[in-house]
């Protein structure tokens, strides 16, 4: 019984009796699934070479549970570290000093070097293998090998930031540092102060990663050539440049071309430079927030900014915030900017009434993107056929409630609306909900909207048939008469077996029809009449049909 349990789940060994935790067959089965199940085994089996071998082959860390004798067994430990190099942590001190064992461990996981003996941490071949697998292993090497050029170069080839673990002498080695920063600029962080002051080294670093300028010497942060290279690679590197170069027009122009937001690091003088600010906002409209007040009132600059990002509008001058062309560009970029004007909490709500709510071109642009914005405009525009049709065309079911009552009752408008989004029928006038053509158009696309048809049309056989063809559960909205219409109900249950729930009591007692529903969904049987549900033959047939699926 227990053997079967551990075959299903080796963790069952935790709950077995001591006798079974000492049963070789049971424990072997458990550790084959997960080597760490060696934990609850008896001390006798933790000293059984075959059992422990099976465990460590499955999970090297199972060596933690082996007897001290087997933690000193070369064959067992080799198997463990081949599976997981960090299993070396559980080996005996003798084997942590065994060259073959440690080599296998670091080949599997370079960081296993952490558990090797000090003697092997000073073994060139072992450390080379470790850093080839994981450059961070250099951290565990002896000080002597951290100062070994071949070892450090190998680590840096794997990952340049391994330079962090090299000796101070090698972090001052020009060849090694050039190799490191050429691969990953941020490795400059770990270079010696002397090399952080070396123009060639720093140039190599910033060409790879502009922000490496942060780690350059203060003197090189004033070096125009170095800073230009840095901002070409990453505009934000301007933040580390000297104040003098943050006021250098060519340097700042280069920075904002690559990162408009780098404007925030430019001098006040250049934040008032028209060419610089134009270049910045073309790349990132929100750079407007760092432009001078004078340029926040520059129409061309604000237009460029809102073309790139509509939210740049928030940083424009009060005058330009209400500029029609600026607003139109912002709306084209993102219609949601309208809320800035029409919100009742906006400082511009009164002015917006004349500047925005009555503007036909802005309204057309807005509703083309999102018809729900129709409600933000004046009554006159809500009664404008072209504007309302554009709102409906944007595929929004909520465009119709934003239209005037006159257009909500316009047959052509409503037909267009339900063609696009049948649930727009919900917002149509009562007159339109009584219109046979409008309702037919809507239910053909989504039968569920039969709910919003007039009571009269819910008794119309053709309308209800179209609805249940598309959505069987629309039967719930049909008249009682049609819920008793065999053809209508048959169509409904073929689409959705659960529509049987809404059929008349008479039809829910009809064997053939009920089994049409059950064919579609076996759980529809619960909606059969009580008479059928009390008939054993009914359930036998339900089970038969369920098994044949």
C-alpha cells in the first residue's frame, strides 16, 4: 500500500512508519522521483550507496542527507556535483579538496567554487573552468588568481562586469579594462581611479553606454569630446556632464535628439533656445515641461510637442491651451486630452464651452476615434448627422445615447448603429425598438439584444427565430407563446442546450426535444420536466449519450 503511495508521490515517505522508512524498495522508489526524499529515510539507508546514488542522480542536493561516510565517497559525490555543482557544499572537506570532484562541480555551476578548498580556489585550471561557466565565480577565487591576467580576462570575456572581482592591480590594467568597457560600458564603475581618468578608456566606455559618463573622473566630465560621445549614445548622460557642457549648444542638441527628456539637464539658457527645444519636443513632447515660459507660449513648438504627445498640452501657456489648432492636433494624437477641457473640475470648463464643445471639426476628429465622446459636445453637434454617424462608425455602442433625441429616433442612424454594435438597440427610442427592420438587423448579429425589443416584436416569430439562431438563450426574452413553439425552441436548444430552461412546461416534457438539448449540453437534462427526471429510463439515456460523446 505504502509502496503504491510513494510511486504516486514520493513525499508520502514523510508520513510512513519508521519500518517503511527503512524499507529499501520503498525508499528507492521515493528518491527516484525526487532525490530530496532521502531526508526521511532511515540512517541505515542514508548510508546505502545504491540508494544515495539514485537520490543524487535525481537531485544533487540530496547529498545533504547522505551519511558522512558517503559524503566522503568519491563516486557518490561526483554524481551529485554532475547533477548540481552546488552539491559540493555537502561533500566532505577531503573531497572539497579533490581536484576531479571540484572540476566537475564548477563545470556544472561556476559558483560552486565558493565551496572548494582554499587550495583549489588557488588552482588556475579549476578557477578558469569556473569563470568560463560563470564569470561571478571570480569572486571566490584566491587573491593570487584575482590578480592573474589570464583568469581575469576569461572572466571579463564572459561578462565585463566581472572586473568588479579582479585585483586592484588588474582593475588598473589598461588592456583588461579596455576589453571590459568595450563590451559593457558600465564596467567602468570598477576600473581604477587612474583609468577613470584615461580619455581613451572612458571614450570606449561611453560609446558602449553613454551613462558610463557617471563613473568618469570629474575632469573628463568637462571633456567636450567625451561628453559628446556619451550623449550621442544616451541623451540622459547629459545629467553627468559639467555645468559648462550642459550649457554647450552642440552637446545639448545632440542629447535631446536622442532623448528629448534630456532637456531637463540643459542650462536655463538652452531651455530658452528655440532650436534646442524644438529638437527635444519632436523626440519627446513632454520635454515641453522643461522649456522656458517664453517657449511654452511658442505656437510652433507647442504644435510639435502635442503632435508627439498630446499630454504636452498641459505644459503649454494658458493662451495656447485654448488655441484651436493646438487643441485639434492634440485631439488627433489622443482624444482623451478632451477631458482636460470638458471635465467639470477643469479650470477651462467655461471657456471650453465656446472653444471646444461647439467646434464641429474637433468634434468630428474626437468621435472618429471614440464615439463615446459625442456626449462632450453641444446639443447642436449632438444633432449633427455627420458627427453622429462618425461616432457610430467608430464602433461604439454608447455613441447613440450621446446623440440628440431626434437622431436617436432616426431610422437610418439607428440602423447604422445596430449594424456596427447590435447592443446599441439598448439606447434606441421606444419607437425604434418597435421597428421590425431595426430589431431584425440587431438580433441577426447578436440575439441577446432581443431583450431590448418591444414586447410586440418579442411575439414576432421571424424576429425571435433570428435571435435564437444566433443566441439560443435569447429564448428567455421571447413571448410565452413562442416559448411554446416547437420549431423556435428546437432552434434555440440546438444552439444552447440550457435554453431548454425557458421552454414551456409542455415542451420540456417532450422526449425528442429534450434530447436535442442534451445533445448540445448534457447538463441541460436538469431542465427537463419533473416527469422525465423521475423516469429512470431518461437518466439511462442521458448517461448513454454522455458516454458516446
